[in-house]
């Protein structure tokens, strides 16, 4: 069953719109909170169509992601406040606080690495808010982590042209499913760790 390719193709159609920069900004914002398709899917054809604007488009995408990261952080922070009584009732509060301390200590590095993993970036922004990661390392790690990814895509399309964009189109379905499997594995591991930690 193809799930990601139809979304990818719709996103490609958006990239041909006269309002493509605004749509790229909104897509980047939504992807940082809930949308399953990465903004690079729209960024790549836009950069291919106007290679002279590739870095500008990457900056627009990063701007949308930053706004989305703020929303994701806030959602994670306030959702945890609602869920904490339930976590405490099931006896996982101590385990959660251990994970919280680990994330606060190493969150910057996790966000820096997360920019290159196929795990959706929204997981990291929501989790950062949930564990109360300090804002300065959160913003620094998230901006560098996401920024290096969008600027790398823009640079690759600017230099590699149609071959680079074709590779992205060819591999979108497996990349999407791998991302979901990794996310499921991460959630499963955290649950297992909570039960046996």
C-alpha cells in the first residue's frame, strides 16, 4: 500500500504554485508538529526550478520549522502536564524522571543528530517540551539539526540538479516506511525500558 507517494505527489504540485514559498513555510511548520511528509519533498523541486533561489528556499523552510518547533515544544510541555498524573498512577514517574534527566543532559546532541535520522523531527521537538529541556540548547540543537538538513538538500539540488531530485522521488516510499518503523521501535523500546528499567 502506497501512503507516502500520493502525499509526495501532492506536495510536488504545491511546489509549482505561485504561492510555493508560503506553502513551503506552512508545510515546514506543520511537519514539525504533525504532518508526515518532510519539507524537503517540496523544497527539492522548488530548488530545481529556481537553482538561484535554492538557499533562500532552504531559509524559508528552516523558518517554518522553527515556528513549528516552538509549537511542538509547547504541546509536549503542556501535554505532559495533563498526562503526568496517569504516568504517576501506573508507577512510571521515577522512570520518567530518569529519562527526563538524561534528555536534559544530552538533548542538544540528540537534536543535532536527529536532523539526519529518518525518525520524524516532530518526535524530538515534542519530547523536548515534555521533558522540559532548557530552551537555549533546544533551539540551538533544533536549528542546527534541521538547518543542516534543509541546506544540504538545497545545496545538493543546486549542484546535482535533476538526478538528485529523481533520487528523492524514487526513495520516498521506503524512506517513509523506514521512518515509521524506527519510530515504532523507539516507542516500543521506551515502553520496554519503562517496564523493565
